[in-house]
C-alpha cells in the first residue's frame, strides 16, 4: 500500500471515530460508489452514450 493510501485510510478512520459519537457512519475501509436510484440512472445514461460511440 502506498504511503498516500495509508494516510488517506488513517484520515477516514479518524473521521469515523469522531463522527460515530453522532451516530454517523463512515465507509472507511472500502470507500466507493454507493448504489442508489440516482446512480443507476447515471449508469444507464453512460451506457447509452457508450453504445453511440
């Protein structure tokens, strides 16, 4: 793991600990895209654009 990656993970873990007091969760171990209706709509639009190319 790169040093920058380790720093990023440490920052996320610190944020998770601080925000946990207010019952806010942080996806600190696998940050990424969360599947939502909005994200699904974006994916469909991107697929259509890719098919045109």
